[in-house]
C-alpha cells in the first residue's frame, strides 16, 4: 500500500471496527492492513470526536433558560 489511499470500503470497515471498540491491532489483522495505518485512522476519528464534543460544549456555555 505504498502511498495509496484506502478504498471507501476499507475506511468504512475501519470505522465499523472503531465503533465496535475493536483494538487497532486486531482491526489491522482482520482487514490485512498495517497496524500504523489503522492507528493513524483511529487517531483521526478520536480528534474528530473531540473537536465535535468541544464545539457542542462551547455552544452550550452561556445563558440557559430552564
């Protein structure tokens, strides 16, 4: 996989494994990918989740009417 992008199918499978809480090393074995590639995608997913949660948190700060 020298500098080739992953297919949409493989990325969806990585997302599926991430969502079902399968470790990166096991995901790499299941999908026959390099563990570092899976770790990189897992890191990207974690950052996206963090950024989204951070935006939601800051959106909720302020005056809230009950």
